[in-house]
C-alpha cells in the first residue's frame, strides 16, 4: 500500500524542513520530497496542513499498558497489548520492562520477547530487565525478597535473548564486580545503573568496565551532594553515559529536570515513561506482588504512599520536557526518538525519518498533541480528517 503524507513540517531527527512530503511504501519510507508532488496511482494521500511529522517515539522503560503488566503476564499476548496501548501516544518502539522477579519469571519474559521478535510483533524491540541485582537500601517499589547477587545462572539468563534484539539490564554497581559488567557488555548486553547506593567512585569504575547509562535519574539512587556527588552527580557529569528521566512532575521536580538536561551533553538525556498497566487502560489500579497500586492525582502510589512506576505517556513526557527544561520542541522530540534509539543501538532502524527507513511516524499539532501515528507503515491512530 502506498501512502503520501503531504504538506508536512518535517523533523527527520536532525533538522526541521517546511513543506515536505513523505511517501510510504508498505513498511518503508520510499521517498521524501517537496510538498505538492503528484500523488502516485493507487496511493492514499493525507494532507498534514503544515503540521509536524516526527519519528515514532522510542521508550526504553515500559512495565505495562492497556491493562497488562509484564511481570504479571510475561507472554506474547501481553506484549501486543502493551505495545498497542502505547502506540496511541506516539510510542512505536519499546523495551518491555520486567522489574525484579525470580529467575523462572525472567526466563519466561525473555522467551516471550524472543517469540514476539520472531513473529515481528509491532513495537517490541527487546527487553529491559530492571533487577533483581539491585540494592535493598534503594529498592523503591521493588520486592526486595527477589534481590540477589549476579551469579553464573543470572549471567546466562541475561545473555540469552539473541544478537538481533536489545537486552538492557539495570543493576546496582556496588553489588556487581566490574568484571561481570565487562562480561555482560562483551556479550552485547547494555548495562545501566539503578536502584543503587553506589558511590561516585564506584560509578566511575563501573563505567570503565562498560556501564552505559543510568535508570530513571534521581529516583532510587544516591543523591547529589557538595562533598559526595553520588550516582546523580556522576550520571549528569559523565561524558560517556546516558540517563533516563521520568518527566511527569512527580518523580522529578521540574527544576531538577531542567538542571539535569542543561548539565548533560546533548544526546545524553533520554525521556522514559516507566509506565505501568494503567496507561491506556480503563482501570486506574493494578496489583503487583499482591499489593494494590492506584492512580492518585495522575501518579501511581502503593498503600504506603510510595511512587510505584508511572502513569505517564511519551507524548506527555515530550510536552513536559519543553515546559520543564526550556528547550525547543524538536530537542524534546530528540529525547524521545534519536537519543534513545542511538543509546540502545537501533539507529539504523528507528528514531529518524529517512529514505529506506522504517515508516514509524508521528503527526503532531502545534500544541504537541497526537494527530496520527504510523507504526511500520500502518496507520494505527487517527484523530484527524484529511484522507484524500
């Protein structure tokens, strides 16, 4: 099927161009040209009326959506449900995220992701294993009874997904020898630090061994201090690592988001949602490990009042990044597209708009709202007219 997306303000991941036209052939971008070109025979034409066309969003931390929580249901059907819930908010590629659990659940989750990738389930590009190799003193909403030290079986599990998919693990560097971090990196696993009580020095040592990033900056890690920079200080300072940040105004104060983004090198700050099953779902609550988690004033909390994942969508994260950080809309979009794509090695496949690339596209209005979404060339979400 041919589709012509005409008269767009095109942001291709690098620059903004006015009055552009994008031709989709099946799942691929076939041509980018000046607006107003003749519609090819048999093509469906969409008039974007000057609205913004940007790459599909890439979210590297998604626990659930559409009523499905990956920990509760590590299956292909749940992965489809999660991906389909988030695509309406512009996310066309994601890492389903499993928080700390038993090895048997981790194996089931990896097997489900492996099957989903083999079956080309739209949106699923790998897995994020957030634990269980974490610090009990920075456990957050994780079940500390699941925590353990990384052993031979854990290394085997973490490296079992396969070379054609992304495997990302969040661990506590103070509990993981640099030699193990190096072994994971040599096997192709991307290593992030999170839920950690590590010192600044331990982070530096872990980075030298292959640590590539920091999970949900500020949350569940040692804070920045004048005499002890901690994990937060190193995450912002480091010129070789990236960090994810939850820009919902609850997990991180807007001023802290602004300081972190300004302090990091361009491309080092990545928007994540840390979304739970309530995103795109009718029910404002779910259960995790027998505990009820509810949406309260737009944020998820457990019975003790602690934050437990988020109710954030990626389009809201982009909008918030503009408001919180005083950055341009296209830079905020980069934080949700090109930067995460590059961080997990997907740059050849997603995160930008180019001829020959995958047709993952989001049409936005001037208020940074979703108009239409194409995932692998399929129009999955449409709030506008304009079929011609």
